[in-house]
C-alpha cells in the first residue's frame, strides 16, 4: 500500500492539513483557500493551492468557486515566483487517476521553473500526436455537444 493510500484511511489527507491535524508549511490562507509547500518539491518553492472545502476534482466544484480558487492561485503564484527567485512557473492540476492524481482533494501545483532545466509541459507529459482534420472536426463537435449551460449563471455564452 502506498503512503497516500494509508493516510486516506484516516480521512482525506488535505482536509486534515486544512484542519491543522497534520502539520504543513502554510504560505497562505483565506476564507476559502489554503496553500502550503509540497512535501516532495519538484523544485524549490513547489506549492499546492487547495479549496478548504473537500472537492475531489475540478468537475465537482461550481464555476464561481473555481473562479475564487484561481484568484488565490494568481495571488500565491506571484509570491511563489518572487519568493523562490524562479524564471517562470508551471501550473499543473490533475483530475482522476488517468491524469496522475494521487491525492483525491482538488489541488493546483505551482511549480517554480528555471531556465535550461529541460522540457516544459505539455510535451513533457505526452508527445504531440498527428490528427487528421476530420478527426479534429469530430472532436471539436463532440466537445461542443457536451458544453452545458454555465452552472452559476444559467446562460450559455458562445463567441462562435
Ligand atoms: P498529485 O499527484 O497531483 O495528486 O499530487 C499530490 C501531491 O501532494 C504530491 O506532489 C505530494 O508530494 C504532495 N503531498 C502528499 N502528502 C503531502 C503532505 N503531507 N504535505 C504536503 N504535500 C503532500
Ligand atoms: Zn479533502
């Protein structure tokens, strides 16, 4: 059994970090959001921003709450970049096992990036695939078909 699975048995790991039951290197907190250093930093200053309320993935959260979360992401990202002296910063947010999500409490990785350290996403995650025009058209139309009204406003706004 992996470490993260063991910890999940006692309740959600990140919920326990928010409550203070499990210690963390907290860098930011407001009414809805909590941010702390990743315990296995991919680079110095690697920070996780999470909603205080438990949502497993982005798909479980309403648009307005996602908006609030990303306002905090922007705020924390600026501080992380300046505080770590990074040249750039990658945001990574994985939803579901297939995407590599290990801790099932929605989180956004803020990873400071430095010049000349190798490939940057998305090529670092998956190699680009050649897709014929027909396939692209099919995919675009399948995605548009699944576009539901915005949950919080009740309106669909398409610009095309
Ligand atoms: P993910 O693979 O996107 O689910 O990322 C989960 C992240 O949580 C990993 O980068 C872990 O290093 C990090 N992590 C796991 N446990 C802790 C902890 N107790 N404190 C801080 N970060 C943690
Ligand atoms: Zn949780």
